[in-house]
């Protein structure tokens, strides 16, 4: 975890769980149990944060994916690497659905995840899509 914040680390745990969920079809509870056995998530508050992110993204996946489709028009979601889509899903869930995290914080965290887990172009792509989503959420009706 050297060089990253605790929250970035926890978002990375959630990202790994979502990636496994998308690729394997394993049960969420099994994935989370395995993740918590594989990496040290020392306390219940931190585990709750990861669980809330994972279940929130899964429960709102269709809604979040519609946002991604709307703002990544040149990239059909099926062609975006699974890891990049899940990075975007986590941030979109945090600032657009749960509204627990300010958009700029969620976007910055996602860019950090994209640097660690994504391709060379992932940070710019993630930042662009999330920035568009955030800008749309903050526009007044007369600006749309």
C-alpha cells in the first residue's frame, strides 16, 4: 500500500472484487470473503466501505452504465476494458448515485486507480468520462 492513501487502497480492493465479479460470475459474498482473506482490511469500517462500494455498483450497474454510454460515445462500453469500466463505475456510484464523495475527489481517486491498474491511456479516458458525467450533474436545467 506504499504511496497511496487508505481510501485509494480500499477502492482498489473494491475494484478487484468488481473485476472478478464481471469476469467470473462468482457470488459477491464469496468474492468479498476471498478479497478480505487475501488482503489486509483491518477493521469493520473499512470492510463496510468496500462492501458498500461493491454492492452499490452492482445494484446500480444499469444506471451507471447508461451514464458511461452517454459520455463515452466513441467507445461502446463492450469495447472498454473491464478494469476501466469498473474504475468509472466506482466513481460514478460515489458521486452521482450515493453522493457520499465529492465529484473531484472521486475522479482524482479513479485516475489514481487507472494509473495503477489500467492501460497507459486509461487515466485520461477515465478522467474524461467522469468529468463529463460530473459536469452534466452540476449543470442547471437552463445550461443543458
